[in-house]
C-alpha cells in the first residue's frame, strides 16, 4: 500500500508577479533526425491567461513536430484553456482541418449541441435520445449501416436508394407513412 503522506512531484514555478500571457514553464523533448540535426519533437508549454486575484486562469498546450516535407516545426495538437469568468475549460484538438481525431470507444456529449467551425449548431441531442440535424445529411459512402455493419440504406450515387433486407417499422402512433403530394409510389418487382 502507498503510505507516503506526499508522493513525489515536479513543480515549475514562476515567482515574479504574474501577468496575462506570461509563460509559467515548459518541458521540451529534443532528438536528432537521421542526418544528426537536432529538432524539438514534443513540447509542453504552460501560460497564464488571467493573473487577476481570485480570477486566475491558465493554459497548457502539447505541441508535436509536424512536416509537409519542406521543414519541420511544432504545432499545437492539444490545447486546454481555462476561463477567468465561466469556471470552465475549453479544449482544442488537432492542428489543421486535415487532422484526424480517433476515439477508441464511445463519445459522450454532456451538452446538447455539436457545432461547426463558426459556432453554428449542426447536431442537437435531447434527453430522450432524439437527434436533430440542422441542414442536409451527406453520406460520402454508399451505405448507412447498423451497429452490426449491415447496410440498411444503400445509394447508387444517382439518387436511387435501396432499403436493406430488414423490415420497415412505422414509429408513428397511428401507423401512418406520410408522403408529400408530389410523390409517386410504385410497387412491383421490375420497375425501370
């Protein structure tokens, strides 16, 4: 069992009077490339966002070396920014719009909205498990699949869709299926 009254710790401390944007400390990981040139591969940096008494807030970033083949620089891949007024922490993941964020497991959204890059709400959840999509839903593949990986809706890319081999269940309490007045309904085996 751990009987230490205080486990070991590492403290980076700025002792002078703090101000906004002051650096508090950093940890840099350097190494050589295959031509023996030294580079910074990872850097963790901390900064003061607000040094106002009783409204202190900080920021920490994890920077990682990245390159497009014409030089290497570190870019912020993870940024946590504390608020001096809202008692929350904003998190930014990724460096460019081409960055890929992978989640191994479930994603739980404790707010109700997922927003796009300009703050417009695109997807809204309610406490009953319903989801509202503001705007069009574009599927870049041909299939919408169920949790078992089976295609339940397939598009041929020309506007035609095929409902999978399963059943269609009416969820309306009256068992009605609604079409607008411009919709043709064709039933049969050979429809061209």
